[in-house]
C-alpha cells in the first residue's frame, strides 16, 4: 500500500472549490453534520463557506456525530453511534442536510448515518454526502446504496497495490516512521521533535 501525505492547505483549497461547486448546483445546507474525527477539518472549512453564503438568512446549523465500528462476538462489524450534538429528532421537513467525512473507504459508517437521518423524514434527495477522498472498491463499497454526492478526489482500488493510505497532515499522528516525521514535521518546525518524542520510540539520534 502506498502512503500519501496531504497538507491541510491542499484540503482547505480543495474544500473551498468543492463548496463553490455545491453552491453552483443549488444546494445550500440548513444543517451540516461532521463525522468525528475525520470530517472536522473539512467540515470547518465547508461550514465557514456556507455561513457566509447564508449570512442574510437563517444561519447554517453546524453539528457533529461520533460513530465507530466494532467487532462483536461473531466477528461481524457493527456501527455504534456514540452521540449527536444535534439530534436528528430535531430535523424538520424540508431541511437540507450535509454529511461530511474525510474519506469514503468501507462506506459503512456513512451509510448508517444516512439511514438514521432518512428515518427522521428527510428524503435522500435532501441529504448530500461530502468527502475529500472517495475510494471506489469494486465488489465491496460499490454495493452500498449510499455513495458520495460530492468529493474532491476519486481513487479506484482494483487491487491492494492500487490502495493508498492517505495521511491527513491536519490532524493525524499515528503510524509515522522516523523518516516521515523528519520530512513532514521536523523539517518545518524542529521543536516538534521534542513534543512528538513521547509518542514514538524511534527518536532521532
């Protein structure tokens, strides 16, 4: 599997352009949900954009949902919803909802969240799924009923060699080698080496 380091500036710029594309399509959200943690940075930029779009109207409501998957006794993954900062129970008929995450990979969490929102009376046409990276994995996530409506980048993963580990520099710190730390963190700010040394045993000698 390849690894790509994606700067926060790249994500910000891509998100602004994507927000403009969504606006041009005539979709302006009433409620934006971000899936924590991954959707936070993308969602912050997107909500800022539509906050200004709607500055003379009812403000866009910005909320979060914490969802996770776990493996049960029978080894079947389940999606657990730990909480919403704005319960879908409060959604009203006619509300336009945007659901944001950083990446559509297995796609199962997003599908579960859309299912919950639709059960509250919001039709699929009024729900837009927005991600930065859209992985298309034939035979796996392509069978899911909900696919992203908007995305910045698309990746077709037909074999393990095609897959890519996208490391979002806006927040991710896990799984870094000493060389990756030196190239992507210490080079820009040497003081980070001491701050990150407690997280990694492979300290620079």
